[in-house]
C-alpha cells in the first residue's frame, strides 16, 4: 500500500488500530480490530469487548491487511466515512 495524504479516504473497518497518543490517558495503548465507525468515534474490539474511542482526542496507529502501519491524527478522521471521500487534504509532509 502506498501511503499518501489520501490515507484518510481509506476504509478503516477491518484494520487493527492502537491508540498511540491521546488527551485521555485511559485510552493510551488501547487497541483492537476496528468494527465500527461513527462521525466522532471508532469502535475497537479486543477480547470480546468493544470500546468507543473519540477520534478528535487521539492519534491512531493503523495496521492494514498487507502489513502497512500508518499513524493518523484522529482530527483528520472526524466525520462520516462517506463524507471523508469528498474532503480535500493539504499535503502533510
């Protein structure tokens, strides 16, 4: 997978995610399979338990099926997944 600023347009459901940084210290290190997404949260399932993580308050490390690991600021993910397709992204690097 080629990592570009358009990464926010990808489908994150089915990817492994870990909270790398967060304003809420209870979220730090939480991880699991992304099983759902709303406008403001990601639902991570780990060990049969589902946790909702607020996107705006965290930075996520996503691991995709091909082994690619990408760190994404949750502020870029706020909004419905179908609306992110329409969003234009300023180059981040």
